[in-house]
C-alpha cells in the first residue's frame, strides 16, 4: 500500500512526494526498502503496489523491475478497507486461489530473516481460512499504536505459536498501555496482514456488504475510469481493522519481534537512528551548546546550531521549517490541516 500522504512527516513529506517515496530511514526510499526485503522470499513479478494515479510515475521510477500491470491504481483515497478490497479484486482475476500479504510501504523492519519466517507461518495459517495479522512484541507502553489481545492458542505454524485475536484496542491511554505491557499477552497491531484472496473478499461481503457490492461493480469497470471514481466516491473511508478485522470470526495473530517501526512520526525516527551522549540525532552537521534530546533533519547539508534547547524536533527544508516539541510530534499533521484551510497549497 503506497497511497498515504505522510502528513506527520511534513515539511519533508509533501503531496507530490510523500514519505514512502523518500530516503528517510536509509539509503533507499521506504518503498524500495519494502520491495527489497520481500526478496528472495518473493520474486519481483509477485509484488504489486496500490497507489493513486499521481504516484504511478514515481513508483515506476523507483521500482523499475515491476511491470505497469503490477501497479493497481486507486481512484480515490478511502483508507485501507477499500484499498485492500480493490487489490484483492484485481488479484483474484489472476490468482484466484492464492494467498496475499498486505504490507504498508513505509515501515522499517530490521530482522528480515525473521520477517520471512513469519510470512511463511502466516501463509500456512491463511490456508486454513484465518485472517492473519503480525503482532509486534511491545517494548514500552506506547499510546500511538493499536493493541491486539492474544486469546486461545490455535497451534504451531512453522514452529511459531499462533493465537486467536480476542480483542482489538485502539491507541490506549498511558495507564491502560502500562496495564497491557504488564499483563504480557498483548501485541502492537503492526498493520501487516496475510489472508487468502478469496477469504478476505468473502469477509468483506459479510462485514462490509456495501463495499463488497461496489467491488463487484468495480470488477466490471476496470477500463471505465469515470465509473470507478463514481463507485469509490460513494464508499466509506474506513480502515480494514475497523471494517473487517474487529468483526470477523477467524482472526489470528502471530507474535513476533522484527525490529519493526511504522515510523509514524518524526519522534519515531529517533528509535531507528543513533543518538549522541546528549540525546541528539541528526542527518547533518551540528554545533551543540547545552542542548539535549533533539532530532535534527535537513533536506540539504547545512550546519544546525543549538543553544540551551531541549526536546525539540527541528526539520529544515528549502521552503519550510518545522520546530516542534518532541512530545507533540503526532500534531504535525495539524499543520497540514491549517495550511489546507488557508489555501497555502504550495506548502502541501
């Protein structure tokens, strides 16, 4: 899935080139990293990208090994349930009996071998009609992630234990997050899923009948752009978690430790970057006089000087500068909302 706007990574992430197409976490773009870590587990011809029409050209340039037929064009952004449904409908035409993995294009995974093992176990589970999600072992009481409560053990798959998901909890408050961590049978919801193509379409029909009907109409209208847009415009913008996973009967979680981060905000970038003894992390040269616990990022090489400041995000681009309290990193998306309201489109 490569259609997100990455608004919490403003001002580096923009509408024309959101964070999945940027070199934020390494020498390759996040989309390129996502495709690369699937190999050799999958060959390039088995990788498909879902994005809007405006990103087709950049996807082609960043992943030249993919054919144009491997890019599924989303008529309109309507969150992940319609996105997943569209992809499954498209893939069913070519691989009606196959299993599909749904992966965000802007995550970081440090343990690639472990990731491949979990994919193998998930494929086996999906073959028994389970909707499978990857549960990340929590390392701290995060309030920015959803949580999965592990219920009864289903069995061993690829020598890995799998559990029925007993309950989903969206972004708990600090007290509840602490409780989840102490109880030990909760995982972070990674937003990565594996299921059979037929299975997810069947569950969409059951849990989201309006979307299911629209997908049947879409399957007759691939060459009719206006009709596709009309159908998507009428769809509810809802995540696959809310629309299907929280309602379906056979939902399984594979707990895993992948060195994972969704890199959901500038603050999250600190978790995958090194810091100096004063808690400073930077992609550029800096001078520090009594500053501490700051993240510095410059789109072009320049020196950043800190004098007596703490707990800041300082993000510099040629036409915009962000200075933000580290604890308010999630609110960066509000800047984008304000720019949109003020019609400052050149900064979006």
